[in-house]
């Protein structure tokens, strides 16, 4: 019988359960009126297709194991990697761009020749100039 360890967050921000054996479960379904919520193994999708389910009682956070056992071994390093990755993403989202990241090398009127091409049809276009240069 799995023992509830803690809630963790997936890379996409969904809530997951980590048990003490190292297995991760994603919420399958729950409702406001239900006394339990159904969670399935996070490796439910191919190629593993693990069909193990647990039922979490909302009143006391007790966990009941479903009928199907896990068909894979637990990976204990996944939660630690997820937490590190999420903390890095949060820090990156909170920090504003630095002055060098916001700096534009050349203003658009320097490199944009759209108006010149409309005025002068013989104005050389960048791709033609480059192709002509490489043919020499």
C-alpha cells in the first residue's frame, strides 16, 4: 500500500502526488462532492502504459491502492529534477530582461529597405547581392 508523501508540481503546473516509494501520480478525476479523488501513475502514457491508480481520501489524506500494480521501477530523482527545473523557470520569469538583452543592434530603418524597393525596382535586394557575391 503506497504511503502519501507530498504534493509536487509538474512542468506544466499541474498538481501531482509523490509517494514514499518514489512513484508519481497525476490527477485523473475528482469532483467537489466526492469524498475521494482518483490519481493515476504519471507514466500512464506510452511506452510504459502503467495503469496503476490510487484513491486519495480527501478527509484524512489516506491513500488506497487500485487493482493494477506498477509495471516499471520508481525513479527517485525525478521529483528533485522537477523542483529544480520549476524553481529555475520561476526565477527566469520573475527577472526582467537586462539592458544588453533588450538592446537592439540596429534600428529597423537601417536594415529595412522595403520603401526603397518600392521606389526603385532596380534597388539590389540582399539575397540577390549575396548570391551574386558567392558566384564570383
